[in-house]
C-alpha cells in the first residue's frame, strides 16, 4: 500500500509543473479584416497582455493583402510586438511574410511564437490596399 501511495504522488506531481511552463491556457483569436491602414496598429483585446505574468502564444497566422509585398521596409505582412500606443515602444518583429496580391499566407507553428507578457501584438503592411490578419493561439504563463 505504501508503494501505491508513493506511485500516485509521483504521477500527480508533474501536472502543476507543466501548468507553470506555458501549457495552453485560454484560447485567443485576433482578427483584422479588409483594413487599409498603412501604419503599425495594435490588434487590441484579447491580443494585449497587460498582466506581467501572462504571455500570448501564437500557433497560427493567416494573412493576406490586396497588394504585392515588396522588400521596402514594412511592405510585407508583419506581426510585431511592443509597448505604448500601437506597439510604438520597444517594437520587435515577430513574424513576416512576402505575398502576391490576394494570395493568403498561412503558417502554423509547432513551437508557438511568444509575445512576452506586458506587450501588445500589432500588425503592419505599409502598402496601400486592404489587409487581413487572423491570429490564433492561447494565453499562458510567461
């Protein structure tokens, strides 16, 4: 009986440890559809992590634009994160892809992209035309 109790304790012990290491929490979906903005813009809630203990983990990105991406600065489908208004402070590029006009890009990540706690997730494509982003993931411990 003593061995069985010890075995039970060993089987239960790792669960709280996993929860502290970014195991998926509440799901998150952030969408921008047919927006013509050409500046860096925050997705807003729920892709804003004001809690210093909660990070955003991105598992899938679908993005498209009505104009062709180019190698000119910020004329690609980009995800960035930072603090301040529309990620204006400490901005870091998280993901970028070049696309043909109206040719959606889809990416799934085996290891999620992480937006550190306390940062907003923002999008960018400085070309004139419409852009669409659909981001899915989850919130988890930093």
